[in-house]
């Protein structure tokens, strides 16, 4: 049985090792959105937050120089991926924990809320240039997300249960499958596992791990849609649908926020749709649905 196991639960799991503040994960959003749409209801998709910026990282001796270096680093990544980058980055992200806790807590309110909240957290650094690296900033970034109960999210994000779930994600990300230790690829981000300070390894971000009873397939780094599709099809033949691009207005309504690479991959017809709100960045616009713009920090004022 490939699509669903007995009892109706998906028999194929896709684990996305990620971080809300990771620039390569931000650049992978168009392909991941297409993949999630093609697999909707057919697999279990789970996010594991790897904590790119950890508590025990040494503070930079020269914060301004570190921020300038990181801004250039992000600019280089966005040149590869086509993803927007902030006009000005205020600082190097200090910690991934607050955003990861908020993203994990949002999952308790359903998948749609979780995806949209994670998107807002990514946009905090790559659109606004203000990384959601404190609890207050992470909560402010997701305020107004459609369907989100902010009071509940605040309580859940500060709970011991959600902290343990993110700790488990972090630990899982530091047990990579052996084949990602050495990766050969023409991608600018092949995705070989990263060495950690304690001599171990963690998945490069993002990495997708497709798992089923027949085995697993890892697709690390920044890859084209076809490589993810092949991994899924190998373990779950016939699972991958082929959704047609949505009409432009419908796509923007569905996703709320779209970049130029996303609209080219996920939408068809004249662009931008009527009443779309354009937000300028340092590397192309982000388009917001009017409902999203009315509550989005990027459109404030």
C-alpha cells in the first residue's frame, strides 16, 4: 500500500529539517510549496527545527562587521535562489530558539496556521530585515496570521512541552543518515551534513528525508523539484499529484504571500492580480493578498 496505511494514515513521511531563519530554506520555499501542494493529504509532512543559531554560539566580537558579512552571505544565496532579501539587515540573528518555539507551537493550531506562521517568521529576516530572534519579536512577527489564536500561541510557545519537542527536533537533526555525510552535486548548496562543535554532524538546511517501510531517501541542500519528486516516487509510486498552476488571483489568495519565483512556479495568467500589495525588497518584490497585507508587518503604514 503506497498512499495510506491501514486506517487511513499516510504510509510515507516527509521530514523537513529546517530553521525559520535559514536563507537556503527561504530560497527553497517555491519548490517546497509546490511539493506540499502535490502531496497534500497523501503523506505525513513533518518539520524538524534544527536550530541553526544556537544558544551556545559565541557572540561576534564585532557585531557590525558580522552583520555586514552575513548580509553579503545572504545576498549571494539569494542570487542563486532568486528569493528576496531585505534591503537592510539590522543584525546577525542571535538565536533560532524563539522562532522555532513559536513555529512548533503554531503546529498545535493546525497545519494551515503552522505553515503561515512559519512563513511570517522567515519573512521577518528576509523581507523586513529584523530577525525574529527573541520571544517578543517572534510573537510580533506572526501576529494577525489568519486563524491564529495569539494568546494560546504565547502560552504554548513558553511551555515545557513545546520546548521538549524543539529539543527533540534539534537532537534528531544531529543524527543524519550516513549518506549525507558526503554529497556530490552540481548545486551551489549540495547539502553535505555539517560538522558540529562536539565533533558530530547535523543535516544541512534544508534537507528532506522521505521515509517509508521500504526505506528512506535523503535530498539535502538546494535542489530542483524533479529530485524531490523522484525520491517520493521511488518510495511511494503514484503518490505525487500534478497540480496545475492556479489562476493568479486564486494563487495569491491561497498562499497569502508570494515571491517572484513562487508566482512563476505556482500561478498562471496576468500578474500581479488586481489589488495585490507589492512590498519592495533588495532583490525583487513580495506580493501580499490584501487580507494578508492588512495584518502583515511588511505592509504596516
